[in-house]
C-alpha cells in the first residue's frame, strides 16, 4: 500500500453532549427599561476582565440601572430585594 492510500481514523476529543433540561429559578424579565440588575462577582477577579465587561453591559443596555459589586461583605437584604434581577459570577 502506498503512503497516499492510507486511511486514518480518529475520535473527536469533544465527544457528544447529552441534552440537558433547564429549569429557571425565576421568570425572565419582559423588558429591561428602568430595571435594576445587580452584577455580583463572588471572588476577586482581575480588573482586565471585570472593567471591560462592566463597560460593555452599560453600553449595550443603557436603559438598565446597573449595580456592580465585587466580593466583600454579603449583599444587604434591602439592596438584594430592590434588584429586579441578579447576575452572579464565580471565578476560580
């Protein structure tokens, strides 16, 4: 058999993803205008990541009242209840 006639077989390292059922914890917001959305990072992250993300969210959704928090003391209950939505990030 010549080198050009060889057939190589390999497995895809990504594999196959089984379907996953999603169960929302809360209903989605119907509109964003005037809503208060809290973005909370649970662990200190590099500013090279958080600062551009904050700018992008503020630019893309100017009608939202954003509250950005980094790790620190727990969110006060009254501040937490005042938000219409929460984006919680965890970094390692």
